[in-house]
């Protein structure tokens, strides 16, 4: 699946997640685990399962955005541990999007239509391990005007949500 199709699918999933259940019959909330929740959606290529979280703290405080961090499984496409994020705005093409937890830093390589992804499954696997052990991860991005934002995500419940999402798509 092309990155544009993935972006559109992820945008649709987020939109559906925000709609009432009567409009989102294909999107199923599997469970909530502290600060993380697990969703499953059915599409033509099969089930897509993901764990997602919203930031517990955003900077700057006055700029509330609909940010999210995702770990997605797409067994129909043989994709697992796909990490993506949105800050609720279009990312600046000249600045990096970084996730930081302790001394660990992870760069998102692709920025498109308000989302960022990594291109290395090896890095994604390492980031998942860090997230399982950590308590918080920060995602730093820059909007189109070059202003920095930092989203702080709690990792409470991540391990359980991750396992539930993985199992839901196995």
C-alpha cells in the first residue's frame, strides 16, 4: 500500500474514532488500558489493529491540538509495529519529527498530510521495546511556520494495549 493510501486510511480511522459508534460500525474499540486504547477496523486488505494514545501534556499549552501516537498491525500487508504520529497539523518539511524517551531518540522519516512515519522496521521494533520499558515518550515536531510543539505521551498501559492490538490481528 502506498504511503498516500496509508495516510488516507489513517486519517479515516482517526475521523471514525471521533464519530459516534452509529457512524463507525466497522471501527471497533477493543479496550482501554490506562492511557492507551486499542481499535480494530476491517478493510478490503483485512483487519487493521492499532494501539493509540493522546498526549497527557502539550506545549505550548495555549495551542490545543488533536495529536496521537499509534502502533499499527496490518497482517494482510505483512506489516507489524508500524509507528506513526500526528500533531494535529501539517509538519514542516525542513525540520525533523523526533520521539524521545530517556536517552533514546527516534526520527520519523516521512512527513505527509499531517502524519509522520518511520521507514525502518528495525527502528520501530527498538522503539516498541523502549516504550514497553518507559513511562513517558515525547514527540517533538514543527508546524509549517517553524514553531515547535512537544507532545508528552504517558506509556502507562502501553504494554497491555500493544499486546491486545497484536493479538487482535494475529
